[in-house]
């Protein structure tokens, strides 16, 4: 029987939806970096999966979906996901995810589903109920199956995803209560306070590709330089000799995240405060810090792009490993239900 622990390690599960084909620094510092740090914790058994079936709720173009999936896989591997130290796979390659989703749909009410954010958010955007696809409506059930199939101790999510973990717990409790068996341990939502909090280059809103206020990671250097040079700074500073405000200034927030030269950052802040350094120099040094931080990741990505067979092998091995846990859980569920019986 699969449990929440493997070899005395707590199992942690992270799902990654391929909604776009490239990550920006807001994604990295807000979600990716905290996710990947978990694989280096000797007390955890980390499983990372690409939730490619979830992308079908919004992406109905085969070429776009393939590009998104390939992009996010390459990004995570390039940024440090270590397949020798964790299990990395695609959701669609482990059939038990969808099998369990069909089962779990019988242990959640229509009323509960109508209260889920994904559905309510659509309605608030004046989208008619008749036009909302069932994939979106059932999204939280498939997510519950993604989670419960591995019986994890915890799932790292942002505050906006807490409701989905709570639903997974509710479904697990209902299933366990119905059959008077503790089949599914209740997963803990591991809430990061930083997820989704990275300010965009406009200095006003969360960094988002749809808002055009991002700094990329793997784009051409000219593109990243342009993104950095367009950063909002101190609107009250008219010329380089004017004293400037450092606190809340996006350029310096990014320096704190990206720049490994702490002495340089301190010097720039001091000089900016008294008006002895211009915005151009501050941004130029931010660009150079960006290039240093992501140089190895960019090299790895270029190499992986030239060897997709290696990437396919990583995902296949990960899916095979994940299936050992998922299929065992599915067999146990079928036995409890009465589907696995003397006739098979």
C-alpha cells in the first residue's frame, strides 16, 4: 500500500500547468525556485508533474499545446529540476490520474463544484453558464485525483489554490467515510507567502505575461535588455543628480533577487539615494546580474533543445516511476469499491 512516506521521507507533490511556453522571473522567484528547493530537502520525496491535461480547459490548438508543454519541461530541467533526485513526469502518461478522477466525481456534490473559484471566476467575467466547458467545471476533481493518487504529505501551492486542496481533502474524507477505510491520507496545503507576489516592471501590478510587464529568463539578450531598460523606477526623479527612492522601486527589488554582488547592490542603493548614479547604470548592472544568474540555465536549455530524446527519456522514466505509486493506489481503490473482485 502506498503511503505518505517513502523510506522515511515525506512525499511532496507539485503540479505545473503548461499555460504558456516561457517562464519569467516572477514565475521563478514566486513559484519555481521554492518548488525546486524541496528536492534538496533530505526529508522529502519530491514528485513534479506537468499537468498537460489541465491545459485543455483553455488551449485548443495542438501546435500551441505542444509548444507550451515542451517549453515548461525544458524550463524546469534547465532551472535545476534534477530527475535523479526527484520524479518528473507528464500527467497524461500516467493513466491512473484520469481513472481516479472518474471515481472521485462520485464523492463530491454539484453544489460543491459550483462554489469552486475556477467556475465562479468565469461567471464573474460575464461568461454564460452554457459556454463554460465541463473540463473547466471538473478541473478541481481532476486536480484532487492528481493529488490523492500519490497520497502525499503536502502540496506546495499559492493561497489562490488553497480551495483546491481543501476540496481534495473533503473528497478524501467522504470516500474514507463511505467505505470505513483510511484509503486516502489528507494532504496538507503548503502555502508559500511569496507565490505570485513579484511586482511587474510597470511597478503597479503582479508580473504577468498577459500584462506585458515581465522580465524573461530564456529570451534573447536584446529582448531581456529592453524589458529591463523599460522598468518603472522613481517617477519623482527627473535627472540622475536628484535623490531617488529605493524602497518599493522595482529595479532595486530585482537587484535584491538577481544580483549576487551584494556590495554592488549596497553601493547602487546608497548612490541612488543621494543622486550620484543614473537609472541607466542601475539597469545596466541589473541586466548583467540577470545574465550571470541564468547563464548556466540558458546553456542547459540550449543543449536540451538539441537533444529532445534525452528529455523524452527523462519523462518516460519519471512516468514509469510515478505509475508504480499511482497504479498501486488505483488497485487499492478498485478493491475497496468492489470493481477489483473475483471476476478479475
